[in-house]
């Protein structure tokens, strides 16, 4: 049996953390109601606390956007490098 990791949206994570921290229910109950493993919710809460203590103000959605932009940036660099090599190759061939 193959187990796949469930992915949650940044907005979902933000709302879950807000409910766990500011709500009147215990975090364990919030996790159960949202269908999220307790450990996962606690991890999100701890990450948020660490970021606040470190002065980082990126929300989960901003973190996700940053991750995607870095991935795209890496892909674009790779494409640029390939085009540079191709240009150099064809320039030598035409000389």
C-alpha cells in the first residue's frame, strides 16, 4: 500500500494555525475537526512562532509563492545557460 503525502494550501494552513492559537478549542480538537494530524498542526504552529520570533513576517501563502518563484528562477537560469551554450556552439560552427 503506497501512502501519499497530503498537500494543504497555504490559506488552509494559515486558518488552521489561527484557529489553534486564537480559538477557544484545544489544538488537538481543531486538528481533528479539520482532518489534519495533530503533529502536522503543531508543526505549523511551531513554525509560525519561530518565524514571528525571528522577525520574519511571511505568511504560508507568501512562503509558497517564494518557493515557486525560486523554482521558476532556477528553471530560467538553466534555460539561459543552455541557450548560451547553443549560441557558442553555432557561432563556432559558422566560423
